[in-house]
C-alpha cells in the first residue's frame, strides 16, 4: 500500500471521528450510535487494508488510543455495545487480535 492510500484511509478515519464528535456535542440526550458505527467501519477498513504495514498512521493512533476510556469519561451513560466495540477496536489496532470470538470458538464451548 502506498503512503498516499494510507493517508487517504487515515483522513477518512479522522473525518468519521470528527462527525461522531460533532453529533456527540450537538445532541446531549441521544447517543450518536450511527456516527459511531460509521467511525468503527472506517477504522476496521483502515486496519484491514493496512494489516501488513508495521507502521500505523499518527492520526489513527491519536483517535483509537485510549478510545474506551475517553468514551467513558465524556458521558455518564454510554451504551455497553459502544464500549465493547471501542475496546475491540483497540485490541485489533494495537494487539493484532479480535477479543470477540463469535464463530471462532474451539469445539465444545
């Protein structure tokens, strides 16, 4: 993957993060789940396409690093699904594995 392709993917991640933050600040009553899902899809796409690259784009690291904790701090009530997905993204990005085993369980579990 070329640097320009990686930059483009990182820009999409950053744009989706900004969209989520804007929706988050605009509506204090309803959690912006749709915007968060779009952000998650952008990060997953980045991870999938940059899997073989040992370097992670700085913009993506800034957004994903500490995501779960920052979501907990920003609001008192955060849906459990959002926190679980944020934790999952951090594991995928930095540890290289998916902690959610749906379909990958060993036989007998």
